[in-house]
C-alpha cells in the first residue's frame, strides 16, 4: 500500500473544519441543530465532541491477576478474587480501587486473536489497528481519532504519555505525521518547548512567518509527503511552544497530585486528565512491565499496585465532571498470559483468551461480556476478536467503522471489513 | 566440574553419589518442604490452599508402566503411595511459609494472603491451634524460634512480626525498617537474634528480646535495579544458618536480565560475627536461574537448590571454594524451590515446580526403606 499523505493535507483539513464550523454557526443561528442538519452530518458533528482515553498495559496484562480471576484452581495464582461494585462480578484482589468503579466499566473476558509475527509489537499493532500487522501498516486508533474527531487546530489531536525511554512511533501510517502520536516520554513535556532566550516573541514570530513564506513557495512547485511532514512538525512545535503549560502537571492542585500518587503512573493519569480537560481529543497512557515470563505474581502485584488507584481515581473524576458522557475509555493490552504457571513463577504470552475493559461514552457499562472456563484455559462464551473491538471503539464515539479513508485514490475501510462491532457493548 | 575439595567421611554423605530414590507426587507446584525430625513425615506447602503431609513410613511403590509391552529405558523411580498424603485445610492461598517446632507437636505455616496458622498434633490429626491474618498481603516465610516460644513472619507489607506461640495473635514485637517486600526470616540458633532479608538484598539483624535493630548485612549482590525496565529484580530467596550459628548463607541470583529472565544463581556465604562475605558460591558453569533453597550439611558442605525454565539443579559447595564441586541436573525442567536435609543427613527432599517432591540420597547404597530417612 502506497503511503500518500498528500490527500490528507492541512488545506483539506482546514476547509473541512471551516465548513463544519460554519454549519454549526448557522445552525445555532436558527436555534435547533437537529432540525436543520442532515442526520448523518448531525451524527458526525456529535462525534466531533467526543474524546478518547486509552490505557495500554504494555507487555501483556495477566487476565488471571486482573479482570478474570480463577482463585483456587490449578491456573489461578495465589491471589483472591474480590467483589466489585457490580453484584456478582469479581476482580482480582490486586485491583481493589478498580473494583469500586466496575459499574462504570464493561469487561470483555473473551478476547482472542490469531498469533501474528512480531511478538509484542505485532500483537499490539493488531489490537490498535484491528488488522493483522502483516497486512499493514494501518493507522493506530489514536491517529484515527485524531483525524476523525479532532477539531481544535491549536491542540495536538493525539498525545501518548509513555514511560521514559519511549520514542515516537510511526503510528499514523497513511494518515500522515500530523496525526502521529505526540509522545510525552516519561510524562515530560516535549523537548525544547521553551523559546530560546536569544529570540523575543516578536522576532520569533517574524522568523516563523519567513519560514512559512519559504515553505509555501517551495510547496507550490513540489508538493511531497516530506514537505507536509516538515510543515506539520513546525506547526505542531509552534502549538506546543504556545501551550507548554498544557503539559505541566504540577499546575494541578496538590490535593489532586496526592490523590493520584507521586509515582510515574499516578502523574501520568493526572496529566491525562489535564490534557482531556484542555480539549485534547485522544490521550493514551502506557504503563509498562506486564511481560512477566518470570515472577508474574510479584510483577503484577507491583505494577497493578501502582496502576489501580490512579486509574480508578481518573475514572471517578471523569464521571464526577460529566466527562465520561463524551469520553470513551479503553484499557487494552496486547495479549493475555498463559493459564499454565511457568517454572520461573511466570506466565507466557497467550492470545487464546484475555480481558479488555471499556467504559464511558457509547458503552453499555456494568456488565461482563464473554466467559472463560473454570480455570481460564479456553473461552466458553461469546468470543470477541480484536478486529471486532476496533469496530466497537469507533461506533462508541459515533464513527462509522465501515466508512473509508482515501489513500492515493483508494478507499480503505476504517475497520477490517470482515469484522463488525460488538453490539452487546454498545448503547 | 572442578576438582573436589570435599572428601566424604567414612559413614557420611557423599554428594558425588547423589541419586534420585523416590518421588512424592502432587498436582500443584511445591513451594516449601520440611522433614519432621521427630516423626516420620514430610510436610509441604504448595500452589494450593493446603498443607500437605506425607507419611514416610509408607513404602514407596513402583508404578506399573503405562504401556506394559514397552520396557522403560531407565528404571522407574519408586513413588509414595497416593494415600500416604493428607491435606490440611485452613489456608486461603498458596502456602510458602513452613516451619516445624522442635516439640514434635506443632507447626507454623503462612500463606500468600497473610494468614498465619499454628497447628497442633502434627503427628496425629493436625488441627489449627490458631489462625489469623498476620500481614496485609503475602506472608513469604515463617520461622519458629529454637525454644518454640516465638514464631516470626515476614511479608509483602514490609513488616517483620514476632508472635507468641501460646495464644492467638499475641504480638511479641513488630520490627519495621524494610522498605520493600521481605522475603525471608530466620532465627539464629542461639534464639537471641533474628534476621530478615528483603527484595533488595538487605539483611537486618534484630535483637529478639528488645526488637532493636542490631546491624545490617549487605547481601545486595542478589539484587539489581533494572534500568531498562525501571524495576527491582532479585532478592534473597533462601537463607539458613549453620548448626552453631557461626555462618549464614543467602541464596538468590546476581545481575540484571530484565523481567523475563533470572540473573545467575548464587549463594553468598557470610561470617556471622563479622558480617563479612566469605564466599560468593556459584555453579561451575553460569546458569541463568535462581538459587531458591540452601542448607548446611553437618559434614561441612553446602547444598543449594534452584533452577529456571531451562532446568532444575542441586549444587554442592565446600566453604573454601567459590565453584561448586558437584551439580545434579534434574531430569525434569523444574526448579527446586526448596531443599531440606533429612535427619539421617544422607537424604535430601527437593520441592519442585512440577508438583513433585523428589528425594535424593547422597550415597551409592540403595536404602531399603524410605522411613529410615525420617529416623
């Protein structure tokens, strides 16, 4: 597949956004959006208000130590299950705070996917594109949301808060660099967001305008994906310099900083809340170290011990503020972990059954979909494929996963055409 | 192997001759095992909610081959009869802590959700004398004092607690100071000192009577902070004093291989009085695995058990040589999580990941009766 980002130029986006803006203004003038706008367009406008919060528990969260516990079985591990806020539903005792917000979530205990090349990378790509990686590259879901939902020119559409030492990924594929994740490695602001002291504001703006003129002249003669990328990078950098406070989590109240915790994932969740409040369309938080081939129980105890409270706190805050009504929350991992406990007290990769969690807008919460057998070795009810979940993530925010991207003149469906959304999860 | 510096005594154990003599089978991984030095039993904690007791007086049997027409390549290993094992119910999670009182009556066990159980009548029909939640989160190990008046527990809540054994949940002293999971605990043979050891390889020496911290011993060779994964790895997995308390060993692994692989197996031998590291004991060939269990043998050598998914091992060292003079590689790829020495000083019990306790004899002679191991 040819990567042609010129069909996704800034000009196209601006004109599309202007059109929608005009329509909104016009509709507001007559006072009733629904009466005067075509239903399909109204639905798209509705979708524009949506935001998405993605948690990636990187390495492969164990379903046994989280959302599908099997205590006192040969596979179950040493931890107990505890009741949740949903009567009859139990989680592992490692996530007591998440258990208290279970009614704001829907748990899918019957995820599966075929094994794909690339181990973690391949499986991760499958989860966030809904397509086997060998068929790609397809854009990850964050960039897709950035393209289809983001309507604020002054904000990055897609921000990824990562553990330290994570660099940018080429996750936008044919959507172009404008929609690639802006990576906040270690939750830190992008590098060099402070204007060099040698430039005052006026001089810096003059410099920026001069570069724009040069870019425009160049692009009128030779328009390539590279020039788009450079232009996009400069624009994004300018945005970031203007809004560097956006990334400063210390501006949140001390009380909130205490509530979320001083460890990295606590700060990252609070930063995610801040970014969503400021209007960023898609925020992804990655939490590491679930690849527990060795000492699975120790590592899950440690990692979920960090993750549980800030995640639940953020869910509660989003709910309290009303943001859950327009924010889709996804908690995903690339695969599950083996029922069999390995010799090093570990669990290996397992793509036959694992759990994901969704909540917020568009989702029927407070339930469990699918089931595994008594010791978690196989799915016994309602298998759900990763491709189906991709469709579901789209539908939940009012997007049509059967619609298409235009790539080099070809129509490419948003979601894998052979799959469809999980209706049981949708409102 | 390096040339052995160990010479067996005329009637003593001969590690070079170590051979598998019996299997005590279960269907869950075994985490801890202890010989009953008074009675003919072997107790174990496993990846289930029971304490298991095998009657070693029962003659092991050779199971008939699955296919009678095929002659096995190696002679089958005798197996303890199924009905020689009983299960003792009280725990609510895996049982990793197990320590027997010297009175032949009582036993203390701890589980992964913090429950401490002290049992009575261990040679008859064992019943919980008392049972309570001693820690928030897992109990990693328990230890009974030499006089049987105290039992110490350590766990994931970072606390070391010493309990009176004459009544339920009567705390003698709480010892705080570890800032991470505490993996192991042991009383010094004099009963006056207690040591606790943690994930970061720090050993704290406590005065049992006053609860004061006496000193710290640095065994952090068995710990690493993984820069790549930003996590702590390793810890002290096995720990034991020699009989007179002049030396202490810590078992674990050195180095940082991330979160998917262990470091290299090591046992650290320390002088108790000075707290000085005497020897860093290692296999002849580096093994990416953990040493989980360690025991001193009265004949002057040290036994370690361990392994990983690549295999399970017994190692034998003399205190004057860093390199093991002998190693037994298990047939099965299952680490030995614990090792205990039988009262006869010739038989070893190894708690294996694959759900089997294997008994090894450090002797070329074939014993007629397993029960001798318990006498």
